[in-house]
C-alpha cells in the first residue's frame, strides 16, 4: 500500500468531524519527514534516515488535536515509516505525556480533550525520537519490571519479560536457598546489573537480602544506584564498576561469600547479533548482548567465580540462550567438579532459557 492509499484509508476510519484537523497534521508530518529524509547506502545496506527525527520536532502552532487523534495520527505515521509496534508505541508515549502508564489508565474523556500546547509539543518531541528507532523505554525514560517502575537510559540494557521469570525462580526457591538455619540475612551476587532490575526486584521481595552487584558499564552502575535510591533500597545494595572477566581477583577480595549468584549475562552468539532489531543494534549496549563466538565468553568466568564465592550448597541462576543448557551441563561435569547442574527451566514460550546449578556441600 502506498502512502496516499494508506492516508485515504486512515481518513475514512476517523470520522468526518476530524478530517480537516488530521489532514493538516498528516500533511505537516509528511512535509517534515519527506523534506528532511533521504536514502544512503553503507556497505551494501540501504539505510533510511531522517534529519528531522534526530531531535525534538515542534508541532505546527495552529494544529488543534485531541489525544485520541494524536494516537491514531502517530500510529499511522509510525506504520508508514516502518516503526515496529506502531500503535503500542503511540499509545505508550501519549499515555506517558498524559501522566499514565498505559492507555487503559487514561480516562475516556481525557482522550477526547484537546491537547494543550505543552502536551502537544511533548508528544511531538517524544514521537520524533521514536521515529529514529529509539526504543519506547528510552523515549519515555522508564519501564515496569515486575512490580517496580525503573528509570531507563540508553545504552543500558532494557530488561525483558524472560528476566522477570528468572527472578520468579529465585523467589520460588528462597526457602531452599536459606535452608533451615533461620538466618536473618541472605547474600546475593548479581553479575551484570544493568538498570538494577534483578537486584532491586529481589531486594523488594526479600527483606533480609543484601546484594553485591557489579557491571562493567559506568552508566549501568549509576543507573542502578539511581533506581535504588528512588525505591529506598540503597542501604542493602552495593554496586561496583567491575568486569567479571578482567577483575575476578578484585571481586573475590571485595565480595563476601554469597548464598546465591544470579545473572542475565550477554549470551547471544556473535554471529546472531546482526539479526537483531534496528532498535537494539542502534541504541542498546552491544557488550550486554554479545556473548562471543559460542555465547559463553561471560558465562564461563561467572561459573569459575561462583565456585569460589558461593557458600556450600549455594545456587546459581542463569538466563541463557536455548542452545546453552546441554553445553553448560557438559562443561560442569567435565571441568568444574565443585558444581552440580540441577535443572533446566523453560520460559513462557517453552524454550530452554534458565540454568540452575549448585555448589556441592562440604560432604560432597
């Protein structure tokens, strides 16, 4: 479907009373994008770009538009420019501008009210960022993880739904981890804390838990601490700028023995990186995704570190690629006699996604 046909279909669906306003809005957007857009070739790959979308784009001063109309308008424009999840993107952004997390939370009357100048300018600014392929989480600068709302900032890795399942596994096993000692404290090490999603969710759910978290990115370390302070969880969290590959000795000297280790490490095979969405490749930290030739370049040092830092019968919880569980199990059996491979768990799409391991007890 070409642009003109798509616009005709769009206009026919929104009612006669909106056509004049929407024509003015669509005309402005098209004039802006087509005037400043171009096509360039780089290494044989055609790349669409828009200078107008590189920063905030001011709406036309005489454009009156309701929130409902703005959602439709921008969803259509996102579609025409190949933006993934165009309707959801538009809904999330405009709901955020209206002070709500989702469209369902916005009162119906509010959707039909005309946006004021500040709201309209903010919608145009954020939607223009989305046109650059910036993920919605970075555009609105926050995202929910389980029952927490976290600040988001590029290029720190955006937590995925699968990682919520990883946290759930730990919470299900918390009694096994703590054992029968009735201890008043529990210690955890997280490798690669990113935004702090895993550590903060665990701290929020387990009052007696203390976490030692590390990341090789200064931006990630700062964002984790910012989120911890916002949530009032900073007193039970230590965050350090450390690389599990290069700084193993420093980690061993700073971190006391822990009851469990948890990590969503970079596990993608390097050859698979090129298959990722433009949003990911352009904005997210590649070092938080690329696990090397076999996807295990960070997982191996994590396992080596865990055998030294875990208390007897302490556990390891890893999120991995679906191809990894049998490889990790073989690695443990052949090269790490101090660890036991307990089980593989599947994610909600029934793909093998999580590995649970344990350090052997003092009696073996």
